[in-house]
């Protein structure tokens, strides 16, 4: 695993790794869009990709530097999105559509249906936030401080042939596979207290480098900082893992990669 001392150092090397080691992959769908016949949505991809940031303390200027690198023409709008989205996610309220999407309307407007999204991170984080915070206070050595994003389970009546006790219910996200609906790219955030510092492990199934990765990274660092402030502890290590880190040809061309 590669180890970096700050977010900007990390994102530059992550980008280089993708260009140097990525293979060509063309998936059938992107979220709920069918893209199998569109060559613009061919990707470069690295699989099972991970890195760690250690020795860094949270500050706004470093995060803004990340956004400027990826979005030089509209970095203020994207940074505004990050700040508002972070507030939504950490509000403890299940907000939909939330307040942030207007700052990146060009990205999110196609996913709005009847003025709502299929899901928001705010909706999924809200019921878990206080529980995990209290668990970390009560059991600071715990390995169970997980804020789960993917696979929210649905009621048993969505799987009526299995009604016995202790059955693991099928999830709404699993039911949306193959383009049936939007599925979260994030799996979970795992908070741990080690050496009296707040560590965060952020796991994703999939991440689009040029549209979402810098935003996902910053929002995860903001969540880590929120817990550090609430628990009155310094930030420890940040560890990132994704099953698929990729970039679409259409975005690579705009960035001048070709």
C-alpha cells in the first residue's frame, strides 16, 4: 500500500497510477444508464486499489488544493458542494434531495426524479451517526464503528418466500444491479480510535476518478474530522480502498489525457 503525507500528494500519485497501470474496460451500465454502445464511456481502470494518508491534520486549504487540481475552471462551485454536502451528511437528518446538488447541477440533474434522488447519503448516514459516535465513546477500542452506505436492507415483505427468523434480507441496492437503479459507490466508513487518534477506513466498490474521486475523498476526510472534533481527539490515519478506480474516455479527453 502506498503511504502519503497529505491529500494533494495522494491524488497526484493516484492519478498517475491509473494512467500508467490502468487497463481498458467497457461496462454495460453506469449507475442507471445503459452505456454499452457508447465508446465515450470506455474506461481505464485499476482494481483493488488502496492508499493511506498519515501525519496530516485537517485544514481547508489542503482540501481546496485538491479541488483546484481536478476542477480548475469551477473549483469554487465544487468546493461549495463539498461543504454543503458534508453539512447534509452530518446533520443527523434524512434529507432528500438535500441542499448541495444545486452547486453541481450539471452532475446531478439527470438523477433527479420528481424532485428527489433514489437515495442520498444523508438518508443513509442519519440513522447511524449518533449510534456510532456513542459506541466510540463507550468502547474506544471497538472495531465495529461502521457507517454502512451500501445494501440497506429492505423489509421481509420484499422477499416473501423467506419469512423465517434470522434470514438476511435482500437489499434494495442488490435489487438495482445491472442498471435497474442507482447503487451507492461507497460501501462504508469505519471509524477506529487507535493511539488516541481517530482513524478512518473508507471502502468503495467503484469510483470515477475525474468526476467523483476528489469529492468522495474530501467528504470522507470531513467525516473523519467531524468525529475527531466530537471526540476531542486528533486525526490519525486515513485509509482508502476501492474495488474499481476508473476514468471515462470522454472525461480523459476533456482533461487532455489523449
